C-alpha cells in the first residue's frame, strides 16, 4: 500500500486512492479498539435491505452536515417510522424529476453510535481530505453515512452489493465516496475494482472494461476513496470461507458532496 502522501495524492491525480489505519493515524488498540467493537456490534444487528430481499445484504443509513466555518458536524434527524423508529431518504444519484422513482428510505444509524469517537474520527478524516481538494470553506458539506454488511450463513450462499456492476454514486464534480473496512470474517470474494467512468454499467470481466485497480480490503480500517465523476467502482459478491459457520464483510461508506440549496 502506498504511503500517506502518495496514497491521498492519488485522489487528486487519478480520482481514487487507497489507505489503511496508518494513513488514518489510528492505532486499532485501546480506546479505538473498544470503539471499533461497539461499531461492530451495530453492524452485527443491521436489518435486511428492504429493497433487495434474498441478497444477504444488511444496512442502515443517515445524513449529516458539516459547517466548515464552525468546524461543526451535525446529524440530521430522520423521519419517524413505525418499524425502525426513524428512517432517512436514500438515493444513489438516480433521481430524475421527469421520471421520479418511488421514495426509498433506509433505517437510521442508532443514536448511540452517532457519538462513537472512532466513527466521528473517520467522518472527520474523510471531510479533511475533501476540503484539501476543493475550496469548500464557505459551503456546508453534505454527508451520507452508510453501514453495509454482506453476510452468508454457509457454503452455497452469495451476498451481493448494489448496484452489482461498475457504477458511480452520483457522478457530480463535487461528489466523493470513502470506504472503511470494519470487519471481514470467514469470507472469500468482495474484491474492489476501480475503472474508468465509461466502464459504468459493465462487469469487471467485460472485455470493454478499462480497469485502473483491483484489490481486496482485508485489515480493519483498510479503505479507499473515489472522486465520483472521474472513475467507476465495484465490489464483488461475498461467499463463505473455508471455516465452518457464517461469514461477513462489514464496510462503512461515507459519501460527501457540497450542499445544494433547494428553494
């Protein structure tokens, strides 16, 4: 893995970068280990994806906003829901005012986790990288915080991400996506692929796909970042590993973009 300077410089030069706990400046021990354990507890209890049953995907999602002139990060309250307590609207850049899709919502991130010191440290690190690339000091920064767990109970099962192809999360000039591995236990697969924007909609093995990088996140807090309009990205299906019992891959995804007023 490249060093901190070379790694994050790639986000500016190539539109993507890789990093790990060392680049984050986090030693996964002591209080950080305790915070990571609490994050993993929430991941272990994630509800199933309500829109794609049978994919063995579990997730929660919430919004936050960062005010650079105050150095203030604030979680946005969700909408009351009889099943999940509160939910937050979710989209992946597919909104079209002329052909609107039905409203989609996902269960919110629990209130107790929103104050987790390690989670907040990861969010602020992501924000620092974006602010260093873009002159956004006078605009609020919008954050979509996504907990995604791919889990299988045993051999013969697949857990599939969405979309199940190379894709972009919005493709606007100001959109960035960061991924942080929380845990990976007894699974194979789950490889990450970074490719050109023109490869969006294709599979990594398609002969027309133009791949920049192919790698697998293995260690806690391993991650990558993409400048969304400059690349496409993909995560492969997860399958059971060689050990007996279930397996899982849990990832924190943070999408960042300048807040756009809607009047």
